[in-house]
């Protein structure tokens, strides 16, 4: 969804920012993102959608910062990769839970879609070897977090748009999931 040009520009900015965090263990940055996601969920539960949106942005920043710090320190590990993937799933569940208070069916659909989206790729990797760069890029975690953040900041000013936003979020999540299924079906008999 985000253009490769934007991704490249963001990657350069992130690497410059990550230089200030070389003192930190990348795995601790990953775990810290869960704490921020929990505070975001708390804000969402109590209807502070502006704070929620800002904290979702910060969660996304931490989620990308951990990998950048690991790469700059030449400290990438299999454990770090695994921990990052697990924490990403937990974080998404935490971030989507507040919506159960407002629209339970849409919240459940977003949570289950998010998990299904992730599992579609993981399950394929158990069957066939694949390169992460080959997969469709629409609706990746960074785009979903950006959409969630912008959507909730907008909802903080126009509360009536919450249901519309949750429908849009579900469309992005489930479209991305279907795109992954179609991609995988090309390689499976």
C-alpha cells in the first residue's frame, strides 16, 4: 500500500533516528511497544481516541525501531525476529480490544481478520519456502497501524465516524487476507 519510494525514505529517516537508541537492547524495545499498546488500549476503552491514535503511532514507531536498532548494531537474532512477530500479534489484539465496547461484531471481525492475515503467510511458510519480499504489500502491519491511528484521531473529532472507520478497517484487513490466500494458491496444488 505504501509506495516503495515512501518506504525507502522512511527507512532512511528511521535509521537516523535509531542511532540515538543504540544503547538499547532491540528486544526490550519490542517489549516496550507492548506497554505503549496497553496504554493505547486503556485510552481507547475510556473514549480518549486522540490519545489512543497518538499512542498507536508511537507503538508503530517502536515496532519499526527495534529492527532498525538491531540492524545498526549488527545484533539481529532469530530470537529477536521471533519475539517481534509474536509481540506484533499480541499488540494488534491489544489495540483492537477497546472496540468491543463500541461495536463488538466489528471488533471481533478485525481481531480475527488480523490474526488470519498473519497466519495465512505463516502457514504457507510451513509448506513452501518463500521470500518475504514476494508477498503482496497491501495492508501490511505498518499500513494498518497508520490507518488505525489516523482513523482514531479523526474519530476523536467526529465520534459518529467510529462505525464507518471500523468497517473500513475490516475491509482493508479482510481484503489483505484474501489477497494472501490468492497469492498462496498460485504455488499450492
